[in-house]
C-alpha cells in the first residue's frame, strides 16, 4: 500500500506538463497564438471536414470529393463534433479541436493506467515504466498544432487501447483494432503479433466481425460507403514521402517536374514520377510479404511481441507509402509510447528515433513547408533528416523483432538499450506440468492440473 501514494505522486508531473503543453496547442488552433510558418493549418477542419460534415449529415458519403479516401467509420469522427455544437455555443472547428484534446487525454490516461500495472503471472516480463507516458506527453507538442487539426488522434485511441488490452482480453483488442481500421486502415496491422493459437483466433475473428458488421450497416444506410476502395489508385508521390527524396535530389540536377495540389496534398508531377510511385507500391507489397514471412517463422512469443510487431509493421508501411503526411507521426507516437511502457520490450531505440523524427516533422511542416515545396536547401535538408531517421527506426525495429522471435538466432535478444538481455529460464511448477516460458503461462484443468496453453512454446 505504501507504493500507491508514490505512484500517484509520480503521475502528477506528466499530467501537469500535459496540461500546459496542450493549452498551448489549443491556443494555436484557436488562433490566439500564431502558428510557426504562418500557415493556416486549421483549414482542413474548418473547410474540408466541415464540408464533409454537411454531406454526411444528409446521409451520403462525399464520394465525389477526391479528398475523401477513408473507410466508412471515418464518418463517425467527422460527425462527432455535432454532438457538442448541438448543446454548446461552439462552431464545428472549435468542437473538433476540443474532441481532439479529449482523445489526447484518453491516450494519456491509458498509458498512465498501464504504467501502474504488472504482468498477471510473469512479473519480470510485465514490469512497466513511465517512459511511454513521457514520450506521449512530449511527443504530441513536438508535432505541433497539426496534431489537433487532423483526426488521427481519434484513431490512435482505439489502437493504443487494443495493444494494452490484448494480453488479457484478445476479443476486446480485436474489436478495438477493427474499429480503428474502420476509421483508418492501419490499426489492422496491430494484430500481426498476436500469439499463435487461441489468442490469435479470438482477436482476428473479433476484428473481422467488427469490420464486416459496421461496414454492412454503413453500406445499407448510406450510399458510397465502399467508394474509398478505389480512391487511392490515382495518388502520386507526395513531397514529404520517403520516395520523394529521389525527386528532390533530381530537382538539384535540373529535373523539370513540378509540385501541384492533388488529392488534398502536395504531389510531384512530371517525368519519372510514375516510376517512383510504382516503386513505392512494389515496396509496400514487399514489406507485407516480409511481415508474412516473419509471422510464419516466429516462434518465441513474449508479452511484448504484440507491441513490438505493431511498431515495426506500421513503420514499414509509413516509409514505403507514396504519402507521408505529418499526422502519420501521431500513429507512430502512440505505438512507440506503448513499447516504451513495457520495460521488457525490444523497441526502445526505434521508439526514441520516432520521437526525434516527430520534432523534425514540425520544422518540415508547417514551419518550412514552403521551402520543402520549392526545393530550398533548408526545407529539403530537414525533410531528408526526418525521413532518414524514420528509415533507421524501421530497420532497427524489424531487426530487433526478428532476432527476438525467430528461432536459430543468438540466445540473447536485443535489449532496450541495444545490448543483450538473457532469456529467462523456464520456471518449474513443481508438479511435472508445463513450465512458463516468455511470460506465457499454461492453463489449469478444473481439477487444478496445469496443461500447456495452445500458444505456449514447447520445450
């Protein structure tokens, strides 16, 4: 009981820092403070989202708008500010910003709660720390007011909740991942690291049923619910993506392409752009194949494998995408914070690299975005550094995931500091029953005997 007041006091500092920094973000999006770079980053909410709100309120999806490229669940997020505008004297944009702040606070609450818990039967694998809490508290303001002027915070809430719930409640985790995927597709990647056996079946089936039932409901009630499936085909190479670095370099040698506003983002247009876009699509297919190979080869599951695999998977798809908008860093921040909360995780260094990349992202957008678009050295340099950090984080994350889970690798696994951590020896139960390995316990028969869990590694 003595530890409870100490843990409560330990939560005060991050909550205070969160309160101060989020007040600044709200002042920026409410235009009390000037956003660095002089850009109006709130126009997506006040113009685009508000326009979608009007059409969705009439019962149809904005399929004729090329900027609408989202699954049907995104309609719930776009419509949600109406809950506040109907009872409070607020405009649509103001209500949206307050809901974004509430989503931010929800993630903080989830991480604080997780940091106080230990693993149910494997304390050495379930030790928690507040590093993840601080990563979230500091990371969101590093991205700047863009975090509150996009709806990605709302998607990150079910994603973080799914990862933290998966060990005890795989069905709930699957449903949460499915709900997140209905808003933006990427939360489905969170389920790649579920342990084989009953946990995987429960989580994946729950996610599938959630997606099918909600999608069917939208398709029956609102025309155009599935039009997003064909909306990505015309996308080109956006100026902030990793693939765009080849075109930024080509501009320095006289390449005659241009940058135009297309599909709601600034994209390159000109000779060779289609080849770069096709290469990005091919790389995305290749990394999906690598993830499938990892899934087939992995055997050494631990309580942290789910979050480790989630960060690696989302990093892979972010760095190979044709589009890398600033708000994508919010996804990575949420996953990195979960990984840092789990002391036994292997993703500490990639997670901290994500945090540094987030700070560079605010310099790239909105502070020096005009320089990025025009190819000026200042903007191009910060973009190159940000993207190289993300690539480095991706390579490290995937390497550590592979080494810690695939048999035939060295006995130790990459630790949180880049060193080696010994694999704990199996603990005898004293009754000739299956030992616990990697924090995965066996199950008990009604009579009290222990039998192996279906996803527990065999001796």
